[in-house]
């Protein structure tokens, strides 16, 4: 997954930077950055096709983690960690499952579309 993150950062640097700046400038209203989030998501899906598969397959875990973060955002770091780490672990387990399936399907490493 680290390779995927590096690829997204390399191929979608502008979208990532714009989204991060927006989030930092709008911490009280992160939904105002939805346009930038969508642009980053589209770029990432194009750069790393496996991300689209993970998003589809692991949608319940992604939604649960997002909900946990939203519900615990105003709590301290320790409480946020206590509440959301188990949810994050389930998301990680799902992503690892999808990666293994892709490796079995292709007979090698997860497939990457040339960019």
C-alpha cells in the first residue's frame, strides 16, 4: 500500500496539495473542500486502479472509519485512537484481502495501469 500512496503523491501532487491546503484553511468546515477531495479521488483512481477496487470492496469499512473519525473528531488524540483504531484495523484487513485477491488473480503483484 505504501507503493500506492507514493504513486498517488507523485502522480496527483497538485490535487493532494490543493486538498491539504483547503482542509487546513477550513478545519471548521471540511465539507467546503469536497470539490478538491473529488478531484484527488479521481486522480488517485486513475493512477492506482487497485484503489477503485478497494473502495468498492471495502466500502462498509471505509464508511465505518469515516463515521468514527467524524464522531470522535472533537475528542483528544488518545480517545480518538482508542475508538477508531479497531475500526481502522478492519479497514486495513479488508484492503489486505483485496490486495491478496488481486495478486492471486494476476499471479504477481497488484496490477498498476501505466500513467
